């Protein structure tokens, strides 16, 4: 089976298993999603979702957050970890979005990655979820699972993104990434995978299913 065919089979299997491909971060617009994703670095999405209601209630727009006292932002996001750098980044990002883009979050990876603290993973999430463009969000679940499946053979996020762009149907790539996150939390759990229950075990190069 060729690699593209295997990738298509995996996409189909996860579509069946997880009909709703959704981001686990709570956000109502592009700016909220951008901020929440920055906060999620080395922090659980569940924790971020507990913190952002207060943050967005007090600072609902780029203009509001741009004018915020960084110390107050640090206080609100403290439990997310690395709070000083995260607060500095999101306030600086809000300032640029307000000043240079008239409060509109940019819609290209190239521009998004010029914002403070915004890497390719975050940029792909924004262009995919918000602007409906083909995207590959190379988070830890996607990297681990696609390596197990033999779709890629690298842990480098940029290489994973580029290789999967060549393999996946562009119209389905973003949702495939969300579904891999869901699958990684429910079935293909790091260190203790439930291989016998996996809908993709037929194509997995590393399955551990007793015969």
C-alpha cells in the first residue's frame, strides 16, 4: 500500500470514529483562539479553559489587551505556567494586531509567525480553524501517532508538517490533526496505547496487539 493510500485510510478511519473534529480550546473568535493557543504551550487545554474566561471578560479585544498591565495578565494566567513570558507575548501580540492589523488577526502563516510567541503550530491552527485554509497542526499527538503509523519518520514539527501536507487531502488535513489529538487522548495514549481498540491498527507499523 502506498503512503498516500495509507494516509487516506487513516483519515477515513478517524472520520468514522470521531465525526466531530473540534479544537478542545474554548474560544469565540480568532483573537481568543490565538491567545488560548499561546497559553496552552506546556499546559493542558483544560487548564487554559479555566483561565481564559476571566482574561477575556476583562480584556475582550486586541485593543483592550494591548492596553493591559502585564502584571495583571500574569496574575490571571499564573496557573498556566511560564506566565511571565506568556503574558509578555500575548500583550505584545495584541499591540501589534491592534496597531498594524486594525484588530484583525492575520490569515497567513507567514505573517502570524512574526507575532511574539506564535509558532507554526499556532499559526496553522488559526488559518485552519478560523480561515478555513489547508493546515497541519503538528502537535505532540499528531507527531507521535503519524510516526507510529509510518506516515512520517521524524519528530521535527516543521518536517512533520511539510511531509503530511504532501500526503493528506488538503480539505481534510486540519480535521485529521484534531482527530489525532482526540485519538491520542482516548486510545493511542502515550506509553499505554490501547492498540486492540485502535481503528487504525491495520495500518500501524508499531501496533502491540496480541495474536
